[in-house]
């Protein structure tokens, strides 16, 4: 009976990590888009986007952070990798995407 309980706990924990990856991707995308929207120059937007996104990414998590300018909007596209059992170790080959946009300021 113990192996069945252990497998169930591991599966539930992995499901929780996958769900949290959705929360993280949305939050990082939102913070990155807002940071890039406050920068005046075009070249500094990408750096501000990646820096802010990286600062808001929890320790041990990996992500791809891209920002683009579309007219008066700055769009952030974030892909968070889902860790296997605990962050900082091996990641599944699965990327949870989050997207956000913010109006350029100034």
C-alpha cells in the first residue's frame, strides 16, 4: 500500500508544480511588460524586460523571456520550464507560456 500512496503523492506534487508554472509565467510576463513599458528607448526595453522578468522568477526556475514593441504596446512572452519534482534540478521538456502587454509610457 505504501508504494501506491507514495506514487499518488508524487503525482499530486508534480501537478501542483505544473499549476504553479502557469502562475509564475503570467506573473513574470506581466512584470516584464510593465518594466519594458516604462523605458524611453527601444534598445533598453529588451534589457529592462529580461531583467525584470528574471528578478521575478523564483529561484531554481528557468524561463525564456522575450519582449516586442507593437505600436504603442509592449508585449512580453514568457516560457517557463516545468521542473521535475523540485525547482533547480531537471526540467520537463514542457514550456508553460505566459503573455502580457502594457501601453508604452512617456
